C-alpha cells in the first residue's frame, strides 16, 4: 500500500490464526475485471437477489450459520435495525462502490470504513433508512438512487442486531460531500480493485464465551481488504465479500 491506513480499533483476540484465501482467488484474472453494473445485475438476478429484500431471507452465514453471540440468538429479519447502501456507479467500464470512513468522534465503530446508511427510524424499512442516511452522511441525492437488489443481512461483532445491505445503481459519478459530524472521508473503489486477491486476507478468531454452531473450535472468519489507503474489515468486509463473490463467480457463497 502507498501509505499507512488510518488508525482504528480492531479487537483481535489472543486466539486467532490465518484463514482462507478470497473465495474468488481461483477465478481467472480476466474474470476479476470488467465488472460492470449490468454484469452485477445479471448475477443478482440469477441468484434471486434482484428487487426488494424477501421477508424470509436469512442472515449472513460468515460467522458460522445461525450465529449465536454470548448464547443469545440473532434476531429474525423482522428485527432489522439498520439499512446500508451498496451504491454503484460505472466509470471507464468498471463498477465503482461508494464507501465512507466514519468519524473518530462517533461513539461506536469510530474510524471504521462502512457503507453509507444507519439505523431505521420508526415506520421506515431498510431501503428508506439507507437512502435517508446516505443523504445525511454524504449528501447523496435520493433521486439518483435506484434500488436494484440486496445482500444477506449481517451482524456486527458488537451487536446481534441485523443490518440489511441494499444494492443500488447510480446514473454516474455523484457529487458527494461528507458530513463532518459523521464521516471523515467519502471515497469509491472499483469492484475490480476489491476483486484482486492481493488486497484480501482472512483471519479465524476465537472469542471466549462466543459459541459458533458448526465450528468445532468456535472460531469464525473475519475478512479484511486493504485498498485505497484504507483497511476495511468486519461487517462491511463481509458484505463486500458477498458482492465480489457474486460479481466474479456468479454465486454468493451461501
């Protein structure tokens, strides 16, 4: 990388080990480039992930299936408390993804890279919350946002509440302005850059008291991307992993 990534707190436990390569690492190099929005849409369509989020969709399985955190089951999709926007626009034949680095002054997830989005207000669904929060955080005009699909809901390491990622298409590069209260940096990355296996690594973590069904040693995968001078990890990296797996391989890993 060209410069050190900004500092952030990564709660890596004492017990951890290297994980697996990127799920798309074995794909030919030409398959990892030229990832256009139509190509993403075709892949989402084939997987049934175009359109609104189904009411019965399950949460992400990258923490080991029906994840149990501190012996408390993850809530059902009806208890979603946040929506985030995986907003794509196309430039030079490549789809690009909008990301933010959260302010170091925030109470939670400070300094972490995330999608624009946030908590649902009363009466909102995940898509409405993602649009509203993206406008508040980076001044993304809601009128430019076309919702095209969804990724599997995820949880963070700190909370069992579900976050729904909505995939959206934009007509071109938007004019974005970071809200200084919430966002230190807004940037975009080509999906082809994220699909480079060299920017990805995985770790297996074991956290005392955390039970992971289906994992013999109660370890779970934590994924990282180092790109555009940033370190992306946690729930955001899991969402990106699903998106890149879909775009490159045509399946979602579930």
